[in-house]
C-alpha cells in the first residue's frame, strides 16, 4: 500500500498537468467607435452594398437614416443587411426589413474582418430612392 | 525503492500524455480558380470578392476581352487589373498592372488567411478601363487563389 500511494499522487499531478486548458472567457464586445456613411441612389428593384473593416471583435450598428423618393421623405420599407463581400455581391447574414429611422435597425457582434452593409428595394420603389445609411463599428 | 517505483510510474504516465512531434511539411496549399465575367462600359470599373483559405499568392489574369457583340474579334486593349480588399463601394487595390488580355497572370500578390475569422481573409480582384474602351466590352478574369 505504501508503495502505491506515492505513485498515485505523482500520476494524479501529472494527469492534472496534461489535461486540457481551461476555456478562455468570452471577450466583451467592443463598442462601435467608428462611423462611415453609405449614401447613394437605389434603383427601382435594385440593391447596393458598401464594404467596411471591423478592427476588433465588437458591435456593428446599421441605421437607415433617410430615404427620399421624388425629393420627398419616404416611409417605404427596404431590406437592410450585414454580410460579407462575395463575388460581385454582399452575402448577407443578418437582415431587417425597415423604414428609415433614427435608431439602428440592424445590429450584431462580429469578429475582426471585412463586412458589408446591403440595401435592397423590395417594395418596389415607385422611382429611384436617395438613401443615407450610417455604419457604426469598432 | 518505493520512491523509484513512483518515479518510474510517473514518468510512464507523463510520456503517455505528451503529443508526438511531427515533422513539418512543405506542401504548397491547394489553389482554386474562380472566373469573374461581366460587361464593362467606357470609364467603368468592376470588382469581385473572394475568400482565401490559406496564406499564399493569388494570381489574376485577364484572359478575354471582346466587344459586347457576337462574332466580334478579340480586343487587345490594355486594362487596369488589381488585387486588394473591398472598401466602400469599390475594391482598394494594393497590387496593380496595366495589360491587355493574355494567358499568363498579369497581377500576383500575397494573400493571407486568418484562421480565427473568415471575414479577415477576404480579398478582391478589380478591372478598370484606363481610357482605351470606345464601347461596352465583355471580359473574363481568372482568379487563382489559395
């Protein structure tokens, strides 16, 4: 018995030493500290996208600030999305159908990398729409 | 003697949980081909985004440029070609060349894959008219990337 005990203690210590490392704590998402403006004219039934770089893991907010049709403010709903550039388009992962407003309509947390904001006319618009989107990201 | 037995047992256990080292290999990463085609008007540019899966060079080749009409002869007009990253509504190029269509890559640039984020491994190939186009052309660009 005495000869076994030391071996068991040592082997237990060794087993602890080569066990899997503990799981790293989930990082806290960084706040969006940078802001980019994506503005343009959306064709009837068309889409447009804008690429931006997230520099660290954190929160991305998209706000469709305004939409004007025939020089008048419009409450027509469009699809606003976040995705990744792929081919000649933006491959979306998070979407929201929304009218223009002052609070972010699409939000999410993302790892560092290149992403895109995409706006699609689903109504369709009666004529081309002039839009303004704010992209806030870390 | 008891201590010796304990040490032998511990050594055996310790050896059993160590990773066996493997010799590094120098195998080049496999590369995939993608074709970017479209129609370009005078003064316009276009780009195509792709994701690299490993760190290695990416080649871009303008392989065909034809008037946007059937049965027309191929064009040898120099075009601007580039490799970069998507930014805003365009592709921000870091390596560029001006060349007519050909069979060999006109632009080659190192591209890096980031394992922790596929979004960090996105690049783009760009084609632009530099003033030589007099009408719409159909182009085909071959992108070979890891």
